[in-house]
């Protein structure tokens, strides 16, 4: 049985990854400090003998007894609201946390896949964004704490690959959604679903003409699985290229939830909010044979089922 460590294992993506690797027959160790994660996301796995949970802050030395074959590094606040509230932790987990895990990977001779982000492209001047684009990031703006931590994560991962021969993989994740997103994490999809279900105003920032491209979580997990098992060490974009403006996205959520009290209101656009975002996924198609299969209509229907249960 291969053994895998998943950091941020109690989070939205981390917990879906735990499910997937359990299903594939792995021994899974989830590690989390529960800063933004939630153990409830893993409750169904705790009874399984092939599952272990370690409460640990990976910015401190990481010790895992026994062998390790793989590491997935998914620990970090990922919502702009969260990382504005926790700027130092965000920088530390991307920098010190990544360093500790690369050291662990070297020690255990494990292959490590690290989670990077479309935020490395900043407010992009090239559209859609291919992996070769170096980005347009403001290091001293409010998003700098996340963007630069993830850019450092990529740089140190490449250094461990080049100088220590560690087997590394880098994924650049674009906006992703699905069950287990925190209803209060401030990201656009949990915000809109919670507001629509409660019959409140959907808070569209600015005029809503900025765009995003939303990927359903199962598609993302499949991309991660394939990238981990591939032999490609340079960054790969994984996301759904189906782009939509935020105002149109609000209208889709309104139509789906169909609550007569829900409506659209406008709030100020946050500083440095990227105006456009769409992954160029040519590389994922070519190298991994991967592309998304779940349409936004279907993904939103499935996600609504989750939010209906959890929004109070
Ligand atoms: N957004 C919005 N209302 C909200 C939350 C977000 O209009 O209540 C917008 C935000 O300005 C951005 C987009 O939705 O343009 C996506 O924001 P999110 O925080 O989900 O993630 P980002 O892609 O900016 O990292």
C-alpha cells in the first residue's frame, strides 16, 4: 500500500484528496492545524484503519514516523478574505511550511506535489494564461502575502528538484468549487450561495465585469491525481477554461436557488482584484490527457445540494 501525506488535509481540497487516495488504495495521513480547515470534513474517514490524522502546524519541523511515498502540500489559507486576516501565517505556510515538506520529501525519498495558484499570474496582461507567462503581481499590495508566498513555493520547489534531485510536481490551481467550502470563507461562490439561500443581497464587488473560470472539485482532483503520477516537474495549470463575469455568475446562482427575496447588491471592488482569469490548459491536455468534464450548470447543481444542508 503506498503511503501519502496530505497537508491541509482537513480543508476543502485536502479532504477531497484524502477521499480520492483512500479510494485508490493508499494509506493516507491528513495533517492540519485547523486554522482554516475543519475536522468535520474528515469525520467519515476517522474509523478507517488506512487513515491517520496528525494535528500539526507545518511551519514547525514536520516529523512523520515510517516510510512515505508521496506528499501533497495543500496547506494554506486560500480565500482573499482569509489571507488578508492571516497575512503572516499565509507567508509562513507558503515559505517555511513548503521548506519543511521539501526537507521531509528529501529525507523520505518521497515524491512531492505542491499546490500553487493562478494568483502567481497576478492581474494578468496575457489572456488566457499559459504556464510560460511570468505574471503581473504587486508584492506590496494586500494579495502580495499569498501571491509571493506561492511564487516562493514554486522557486524553492524547483531548487529542491534541481539541487537535491527531489521528485517534485507543481500544480497551478484556478478557481475551484464544490462541497466542503466554508460558507463564511468570503469567496464568491460560498458568499453567493449563502446569500441566495438566506434571501439576502448577493454582494457583487465593483460592477461585476471582472471574470473568473470555475472548475468543479472532482475535475480538479482528477488533474492532481494524474499530475502526481506523471513524470513532468514544471508547473501545470489545472482549471476549467469556461470563463464568466461575476455579475453573470450571480445571476446563475439566483436562477438556481430561486429565492424571491434574493437580489444583487454592489460593494467596492477589492484592491488588486484581477480583472480577468482563464487557464490555458493545453499543457494539461497534452501531458496528462486531462480536461474538465463537469459543466458549470451540473457542478453548481451538485454544490447547491451541499450548501442547502449547511447554510443556516
Ligand atoms: N467577489 C464578489 N463578491 C463576493 C466575493 C467575491 O463579487 O462576495 C468577486 C471578487 O471581487 C473577485 C471574484 O468574485 O473578482 C472571485 O473572488 P474570490 O474571492 O472567490 O477569489 P479570487 O478569484 O479573487 O481569488
